C-alpha cells in the first residue's frame, strides 16, 4: 500500500477498507507518513466524510496505535466524560472530583486546546508542577489509590489521536463528524473507561452549530460505544455563550475551585450537577439522574469533592498551595474592564469570538506547538437575557500587553449584541441520548 493511493481514494469519494485505514494510521503514528500527507488525508475526510463502518475502523485503528488500558483489575466500573469543546468549559475540573467523591472511580485522558476552545490539560497546567504526562502504569496506580486521574495523551496512549488532534487544529479540519467521533472514542477506548458520558456542545462557540448536527454527533458516538462494548450516553448542551463567567486557563481553574466550594456562576453549578448525575446513573451508582443530582450536590456541600480535587492535584505533582489559595495562580499584569456601550438587554453572544479573543491575548494556539499564556483571559459579566446598564463592565480583560488587549477589546465588543427588547435566557441542555 501507498499513502498517496489512500489519500486519492478518499479524495475521490470512495470508502477505505479497514486495512487501508489501519495502514495509514499506523504509518503516520510511526512517522513513516509525514504531516503534509496526513493533512491532505484529513482534508479529504473532511470534504468526503466517512461511513459508520469507516468511522468505527478509524476509531479502532487510532486506539490500537498504542496501549489500551484494561482497568478491570482496578474497579468493575470506571467512569469518564468528554466535552466536544466549548468556551469556558471547565466542567471536568468540577465533575470528575464530584463523581469520584461519590464512590465511582474516574479515569480520564484529555486534550489540549483545539482552535478557539480551551483544553483541560492547558487549564490544569496553570497549576505549577501538575503533571499531565502520566504513563499507563502511573494512570492505573493512581486510579487504584485515590479513585481519580486526569492526564493528557502520553506517547503510549492513543498516540495517533495525539498527533492528528494537533494537526487538525492548524489545517481547518476540526469540525468533521468522523474525525471528532474517532478522536473522542479512540481516547475513551484507550483510557479503559467503561461508563462514558459525552457532553456535546452546540451553538456559536461549538464545532456543531445546530441541535440537529450535535444530535447526529452524539447519536453516532453512543451507537459506536454500544458496538464496542461500552456504556455511553450523551447530553446536547448549549454553547451560544460561555459557560460560567471565566474564559482562560488560570481564570477557569479559579472558577472551578469556587464551584467546588458552592460559589461562582449558577449556570456552571447546575451544568456540573446534571453531568455528574448522568455519570453516576450510567455507572449504576444511583437509580436515576434526580438521585444523582442530590448525591452530587451533597458531595460538594460536605467538602468531599473539594478534598478529592486537592488529592488529584497532589497526586499528580501539583503545588496544592495554588489551589488552597487560588490568588497564587498565574495572573496577567494588565486588568481592564470593557464598559457596556449602551443600555438594553443582552440579546446574543458570539461565543466563538470570545474564545478567539482569548487566543488574541495569548491564551490559545494559533498554530501547532504554540506555547500559551496561562494567566490571560476574559471574565464576562452578563448572560443572554440579562438587563445591561451602559457604562457597567460588559467584560473584564486580563492581558499581558496593551497591543493584545486592544485586539481582544474590539473582538469582545463585536461579540455582544445589545438591544431594546428582552429575550429569554438560553437553556443549558437541549437533548439527552441515553445508552439504550
């Protein structure tokens, strides 16, 4: 086989065989197939799509590119959750310790920022010393010891996805259904979790722009998970505005810490309770999601979830002083509010532009391998439907220099639409796709 033949076959709209997919994925992982050919293949898949069978074969090939963890000797059920990307989505930082504190082990492999969305690895690395490169042996040992682990993709766990994930970010091939499905589900297979909750975002700040698109993605992943012997369910949630108030790595860690202390934005708290409840139900810890909400809320109220988060930080080498006293976390030297230009109601937010404003500030990646500034970001002060008063802070910018601040300011002002007519608040969730 030759890589060029596989690229041309997909470019021309034909289905690839399992053998062709496996040849390409393993070759790229080993370095035999260069980035420029992988980029061409990604674009061919983006434009031509893949059948369900091709997507399943791609997922399996990506999972088999490295080690696949067997966690059955650690616990009979290990839970995981995955978000398809969003603005201000720090949910994992809250939900994982909540679920683990309720007695369900949580083992999560996660990624870095992709496009205008932040990555959990980037957020956690704003805590000095926090390791996100655990080996499979360390992953299992920590999961057995404290019941929670969150790590990035190491060299041995889904290495094909780690390479393709970074390449998609800089080749305009992020929002492809088969590429998203295979990326997410290959990590889930490699990570060994048996109960997986998918939080599929929809709206201006998500890769899926309509509920119909997001539902197709969610249904495809639930079906694939079922075929591969995992318990998988999905929630379709809103991303037409940032989740919570903070957008930016250290700022989001601070907000997650607040949520674990029953403080912070009400929408973030409610979202996290719903996701945690679904994970607990999927894992069989509770009979239904309403019981799960009660159990999750209690774990936050009595401090068990916070103690579990602190144990996670300590176990992975993080300096716990920075979570005990979040003001120690990286903080940008320039802080400037953006006053609202007029009175009215916040009618619409372009969440993607808020995410891009954080990229402008240096808090995201413009090209593969870019370093990021963990200290920068944006705090939004209004939600869609809120009454806005002229001159009050619409957002607050945390910046490292004035040039970047001005660039972000223009983008943020354009991202907010204020009008005279009231509008209803946005829902947090649109749909649930159950396991059965």
